[in-house]
C-alpha cells in the first residue's frame, strides 16, 4: 500500500543527503540550492497521485520551511526535508472540522446521514458498513433506498439490510429519491430509531441537473452529516468529484473506498486538501467490517516509513 510514493520519497531523502545539498551543513539553505530538490519532491508527489494544485501547496510549504534554514552540523538534510513535508501533509489531513463520531454524538436522534458520490465507488456497500458501525455501538439505524435510478440498487441495499437485520425503506424504481428519504426519516422517528442512512444514485459531478437533484434531497432530508464517498483508485478524478459535490451540495467529510488496492495513496491527501474536510473512514475490502477510522498518523507512517 502506497509503495510507489514511499519509494520516491525515500529516493528524495537520499538525494537531499548527498552533494551539493549536504555540503551546506551548518549554513543557511539558499533558494538556488533547494530548487532541484523541490523538483524531485514534485515528481514524487505527482507519481503518488497527489493532485497538481496540492503538489504546488506542498512544494511552497516545504520551500518556505527550508529557505534560509540553517542545517546544523551532523543533522541529515534529508530529515529536514522530510519533516517539513510531513508537517504540511499532517496539517492538510487534520482540518479544524469535527470528525464523524463527533458530529454523530452532537446530533439529535434520529441522526440523518446522507451519502453521495459518483457511480462505481462502492457507495451502497459503504452505507451498509457505516450501518454496521452504528449497530456495533448498540444503536439501530434505518436504511433509505434513495437510489431509485440504478437497476438493482434497491435490491442490493435490501440484501445488505437483511444481512444486518435492518429495515430498508423503499419505493419503486424511478420514484422520487427525496420522498423515499422523507419516509425513512418519518419511520425512524415513529419507531424511535437512532439513525437514518440515505443511499443515493451516483451523480457525475459535471451534470448540473443531477447535482441539483442531490441538493433537493439534502433540502428535504436536512441531514446532520453529509458524506462524500470516493474511490481511492480514481486519482485526480476523485479530487474533482469531491470538490464539485462540496461546492454544489456541501459535505462534512469523506470516505475513500478500495484503499486496500491503492498502491499510491495520494488521493487521500488530495481529497482532504480539496474540500478542507476530514477523511472519516477508509474502505479496506468487500466485507461489512472492512471500514476503518482514518488516522493521519497511520498514513504518514506508511508514506515515510
């Protein structure tokens, strides 16, 4: 996992510790001397699927941290570069915004959670995974089959609900998805349930009419938590998707799926940077239990070893 970016960063540290950079031990680092190092940094991040705009941000942060910095004799310059990069990535991955469970605990019951994203990200399965996390806390959620567009979506959620022992509120295929969400919320209130998890049809971020429909669902459901579900393997596409959904609908955080198959890891950094919102969870497999809380230090450890 993240092997490609980790290898390039290792090579970058090696270069940073060699001539001519290392010859400036005990002296201030000049802009001229660190430019070629920053180029190597850019290449490492771009090959790791970090979006260009995020690479630029990281590059400037590292440059600011290094420029004029005096490297003490005996200190590995590669370590100086690494720490500057790690600090900025840590800042991106730790926005000043509440996490999933913080939002959940501070919301009235039933907690309404809206899931959105494009087709093929594993959104419906992710809904079920979050439902299992809530069940594991001793609380009972209701599932809303508001993906009334995709053939088989209602049946898929029903099967997942059956495996979890949860009620799925549904209408017929082609029905108004906002109406399904409304009925699910009313059912949860009447039965004293703890949460409503709303599955929705995948929307391409470039289709304004579909995005407007998603905004309508949000107006009707008034969710306490809105979650973008993205595919870690989508690279820069995931970044554009997350940004578009945040601009048109508004999100509180993201869940990235298929992280177990992602050899690079840059999408996680890029989505967090593009939205300014936290990464809630990572999908690590196809099982209902394959959803783990995101920890920035976990990612930093895998990137920098």
